C-alpha cells in the first residue's frame, strides 16, 4: 500500500507503508496518474512500472489496470468473474484491444471462450489453445465456440436432398447466419440446372423450380429422417455416421491427451492444415467447444489438434491447388447453430503453470542502467498510451 507520493517535474518518489521507496527521474504524466489513481498498487506492480522492458509492456500494465474485465495480480492477469486461471498474454492483449475499440461482440466471444476453456481439465490445452488459434488464423464465435475444418468420406446420399443440394443449402445457411441475416426470409430455387437464392419470393423466375425456404431446408437436411441430407463417415474406421447439425463424439478417455502430434482422437485443424483428399475427399467446416479439445501440439507446424467432439455445420470447397475456399470472419461473429451451449461443469482453478505477463525486467539489474533508458521509454509510453 502506498503511503506517500512526491513529484517534482520529472522526479517521482513513491514511499510504501513498509518504508520501501521507488524513485525515477523520468516521470511522465501517464506514470504519475497511474500510481496516483491506484493507491493499493503492489510492489511487484510498481517494479513493472519503474523498471519496464518496453513501452509496450507498460502500456499493457496500464490497460490491464483500466480493464473492467481483467485483474492484475503478481504480474498475472485473471478474469475473476470466470476463474482463478491466469489468462495467456495473447488473449489479454486481444481483450484490451476489444475494450479500447468497444467491440462488444469480440468481448463476448473472448469471455465465453475463456469460460468454456476453463472447464477443460487439460492444462496444456488451456495454455496453448489461444496461441494455436492466433497462429493459424482461426476464429472464435460469439458463443465461445471455435471454427475448425476436417475431411470426411461420403457414406450415403440423402433420398430427398442429394449431396449437391445439401452442399448448397449448408453454405448459404452459414453465409446468412454469419452475416446476421435471417435465413427464414430467404428462398432457394433451381434455374437452368443451377441452385440459387433470393430474398424476395416474387423475384423467382416463372420457369424456375421452387425448392423451399432456406431455414426450413437447413433444418430438414440436419434431421435424422431416412430421407434427410447426406450422411458422411470417417477415414479410419468408415463406421461413423457424420451428419450436418449433429454432434460427432467419442469418449474423452479414448483420446490421447498428450502433445504427440498424431494419435487417438477426432482430428481437426485450420484451413492451412486441411488439404483436399487428406483423410477424405469432402471438406467440413465444424464448430468445436474449447471444453472438448484434448490435445494442442505446440511444436508441430501444420495446425492440427484433437478433440472428443465436434459439430459439423457446412460443406466446404477446395481450389485447384487443393486449398480450402472460405471467407474469413472476425472473432465475435454470430453463429448460433447450437441453441444451447452447456456452461456447466467444474471450473479448473488449479493453475500449475501460471502465465506471467511480460511487463518487467529482472528487478535486480543495475539501477543506473535502468534510469538511463527510462527517459526514452517514458516518452514512448506517452505517445503510445
């Protein structure tokens, strides 16, 4: 706890109640106001401010202190409303960015993501997952679920909706949902042997074949009726029945939760990992609950992870090079394909591998050396914050 604060121009002296002093001859208004407005600041936090590594590090500290979501303790950031687990620095920076830009959709996505991830019993997954998503440009839905990809094989075409129509309906439905448009007001028809959509039923050509309302069609192809949409299967056993709109799962105990790159579990990954004909010739876009992810190998360089459950939402296409054709979306987009997401479970508050934010140098380094560079750092802070 701070006892006294004394400032004279660029000189700042902070005295703690235990008598310990912190001094700098390169005080800025930002540094002074941060200390003045946080009388309960700890010695570790003062060390971070007075002996910073970079201006960016001090900016991070100031922003975490200002955050209405994050709380700083012993150089680690938490979301106390969710769990006692330390939040990875990369996610801390994204939350701060979303707060600074008033991006409520992204903030909702990050909070829901961290809630679901806090339910995951695997500590290495909790530590590595956001790094993995950032590295491979994978998106987080507003619900907290993540978008991933995998391949499957055709098992059986639907009697009512063949593979081509299933493909078209799923792609259009996903496009409308991610753009926050109502698929209930969209209509599908066939014209010159090509499937099309329009938002006004009166605009459908007289000679076209009307197929139906997009929302109703999607709900029909994901039903479990015998005449529903196409059924797919896995590459290894060819026994699984994989349908759009139905969770695919195996017992978590049957998954290898180590960081071995290729082992037991349901494989999924980023667009950069998936190639046409890799473990199947039909691509699926899937949603994954962070709670269900079993392994995120950190050393591998091809963007694949393992989960015990996923939710297929769309057929995807590949270009002539075998790469995924797909429009990217920003974190926080709407994708309420699952009406009810379970947030029930045991929050894992045992944090054996705390994330410590990079906001301070070694506190025992030479003070003259620190003060010599502090003036330049302080000027950078003033421009950056």
